[in-house]
């Protein structure tokens, strides 16, 4: 196996020989389309419903923190609406 390859030979080995690009025909010119503006339907105003207040469970986290092994402990409590 030949270890003295040129840069061009390495490129051909990795990527293959370059293929000519296909010519894409020019895009066709479309005729202008008339804009149609839809009329808004008339809707009778509905009676507004009061939003019911849903029950939101609260999360209570209790954390006991100590500075010494089996020593004095401090208890921290945090309440949140979300996780």
C-alpha cells in the first residue's frame, strides 16, 4: 500500500470524484392571484363565565440540617405551588 498520497488523492479516496452539478431550469413565473379577504362572521356576545378557582395542591418540603454528626439540627420548611 502506498503511504505517499497527495492531498488530491486523499480527497478522491474520501469523497469520491466530483460530479457535475445538475442544471436547474429557471422557475416559472406565476400569474398574480387576486387577494380574497374573508368577511368576519358576526358572533353574538356570549355571557361570560366566571373562572372557577381550581384547587392547587401545595408542596411542603421539610429539611433538617445539621453541622455535626448527631448534633444540633435546624429544620427548614418551604411551601410551593409547583414542583
